C-alpha cells in the first residue's frame, strides 16, 4: 500500500545536496597540480637518490681516462740498522747504521691493446644509459605525484559526497520519525531510514579512512602534507593525436628504450675491452733515486741512480681467461640486444594500453555525468511523488542511494580521466619538466659530467662534499 510520506527539505539541506565534484571541493583551493609537481621534482627522495647515483656513474669516465695519464709514485725509506760482523781473526765489529733512500718513479702506458680507449667509450655509454634511467625515474615520480594528488582530491570529494548523503539520510530519518508519531507511516519506514543511515555512516567512515591513507601517500611522494588542492585538467594536448604516432614517439623518445639502446652499446664495446687482453702491452718507466749509507766499511757512502726503461709484454697463454671473458662479453651483448627488443615491445604495449585507457576514461566520464543528471532528476521526481503519496520512504531512500553512487562514479571518472592523460604522456616518454612547462629549473646531469670529466686530482665533489 502506498503511503503519503510528506517528506520536506529545508533550504539549507537543499544546499547540502548540491552536486559534489572535484571542482566543487577545490573551489577555495590554494595549491595546483603543477605546483605540487614542482615540489616532487625538487625534493622527492627517490629522484634525488637517482641523481646521486648518476653523479657516481659520471665518475666512471675520469677513471677510464686515467689510463691515458702517467702514474707517479714517490718513495722514502729510512731507519736504524744494527750490524755485528765476526771477522776471520775472531774479532767482532758492530755498529748502528742509519741508511735512507728517496726516489720517484714515473710510468706511462703507450699501448694496451686499445683497452683504455674502449674503456672510455664504455664509461661514456654508461653515463648516457644512466641519464635515460634518471629521466625514466623522473617520469615515474611525476606520475606518482599526479596519482597521489588526484587520489587526495577525489577522496576528499568522496568524503564530502558521503557527508552530504548522511545529512540527507538524517533529515529523512527525522521526518519519518515525526510521521510515525503522527501515525502517517509504519515502523517499517522508520527502520528502513535507520538502516540506510547506518549504511551511510559506514560508507562515510570508509571514505575517511581511504582519504587518510591517500594523504599519507601524498606526503611520502611530495614531501609535505596536502593543502587545499585545485582541480586538475587532462593534458591530452601534449600527447600525439594518433595511436600510430604515439607508438612511434615512444620507440624513439621513451627513456627506457633509449637506455636499453645505450646498454647494447656498452655490451658491444665491452667485447673490445675483453679482446685487448689478447694484444701486446707497451709501457715506459723512468725513475730516479738517492740513497745514503753510514757504514764506514763500504767503499761508498751514497748512490744516485736514474733510469728509463721500455717494456713490451706479449700474452702467449693465460690459461684461457681472456678468451673466456671475450666469449662471455659476446653473450652479454646478445642478451642486451634481446632486452632492447623486449623493452621496445613493452613500450609499445604500454602506449596501446595507455591510449585505450585514456579513450575509455572519456567515455566513462561522459556516461557518469549523464548518470548523475538522470539520478538527480529521478530523485527530485520521487520526492515530489512521495509528497503526493505515490511513493514510499524506501523509494526515496533508493533514489538517494542511486544519486550518491552516481556522484561517486563521477568523482572516480574525473580522477581517472586526469591520471590516464598523464599516463599516456609518460608512456610516450614526454612526462617531464620541459613538456609540462613547470616553473622549476630542469635538472641537467651533463653539468656535473663536464665538471668531473677532465678532473686530474681533488677529492671534493663539485657540490663541496
């Protein structure tokens, strides 16, 4: 039997039921997504640690270049020497000597089977590979920052939506109790309103828990707790306009692909480094020294020496070590080529997946917006019909639940839409400070590289450590 519920909503409550979206939650915000990305780019510990790793990789080059330079060693020895001599006539002669020697040796390798030259090339390829790894880490950090930002923003909106839902359910419960006291409804209507309010409170608590977790994740990635966040927009304009173009861009620009290419260069050049052990080595060594003796029985009290020596070493047989190392290097090079193909296929798959997901979020967002409009219209109609006695309390509760669910889907669709656009930009290899035009200087790893490449001495880093 249909009962006239007589539900009425006051003006303040109607304001509470107003449509809740990400933009509504951020209407009085003070921090935008680009500003947050700048903070993550400057202070994220994972990214800063990878920058330090790259600075360490830069040092491989001066270490390899050291093979071209002479090695200079100075030596000094001095001490006391007790001597006791037994002479043929059974007399004993003893003395305490104070000998000392000072010298310097200069060694220079003239030819080592091109090992030094190829070692320098290997080090330079490692630097280039490391730079691409650093760029890939930067993309991951920026995407994590976008995800954390949108999760907080979406979860804040979901909490507000659940609070609005709880406020409406409280009003429905209060009205239903009044109608029960007046005898217009049955206890069943009151129980239904109470049950739905309890569910709403549980949903609100769950949303608050998820929001707290997302805020903690945000703090971990960005380095500080979130403030009022501004609604973000997709960045489709920065990505290629067609799937084929996106795939081609990833194949030529994605840091993982480029890094794997440099790894192939490293492995290929390492073969030549290993082969250098099979070739002759030519070196020259010059030395000068002065020594003093205090033994009165010697014919001289001091010696000055100077020499220059050339040396050629030709490997004949080393037990098969160099040959094994060469074969090993060739297999590693084959592996690196296969890894390069695998990375290219993974990049292509990632682009297709990101492209399809991005297009899917557009459809999902449009559908969610239509669902909210329809659910809101349906709720208003059910309220009017309930006021006319043509609908029951459960009808109103169900319509309210449908609208809350639709709003939640819309909030998630708005979140997914932004994240998917940034994910596509990352998949093609363009999620960086320059492309996003962020208001922060770009970290240039080549600056440190040129600072240390030709350094002949010194243990202090360019940063002063």
